[in-house]
C-alpha cells in the first residue's frame, strides 16, 4: 500500500508541476501579447503620422508645381507678347539713318556698366512693396 501511495504522490506532484508550468507559460504569453499590442498601437500611430506628413508634402509639391507652371506660362506669354514689339522696333531702328553709324565708346561703356549692375537672377517682389 505504501508503494501505491508513492506513485499517487509522484503523479500528483508531476501534475501539480505541469499545471504550475502551464500557468506560468500562459501568464508569460499574456504579458508578451499585451506588450505586442502596445507596440502595434505605437507603430500604427507612427504610420498614420508619417502618412499625414507624406500627404502634406505631396500637396505642397503640387502647389509649387502649379506655381512653377503658372510662372513659366506667364514668362512665355510675356515673350510672345513682346516679340512683335521687338520686331517693330528693329524695323524702325534699321530703317533710320543713324542705325548705320558707329556707337560712341562712352555710350557703350555706360551701357555696359549699367548692364553689369543688373542682377542675373529674376526679379522678385520686395517685401515692403507687396501688391495689394
């Protein structure tokens, strides 16, 4: 009888150890699952924030592209509009008698000095003189 009791005790002890191990594994898995859910939530927030920024940048680029397109169109229109005037001025100047005379050196030097003072970059609105 004593032999049977020790087998029961051994089986009971093993069963108890198995239940404790199973409970510890379940607790560990539960904690890991909670941590993964928190990490997942943080990643979702980060992804959504990044998506909002990308969308914002896309809109800004689109606005800049529209501005550049409008500026190019305005420049091309200005060139087209001024072309007939330039042709007319050239016709008038070339038909004049003084057009065939040499230009005085002093006038050429003054024009070159003036041209050197003009900046190479396009003109832009002065902040104090905003149209409005």
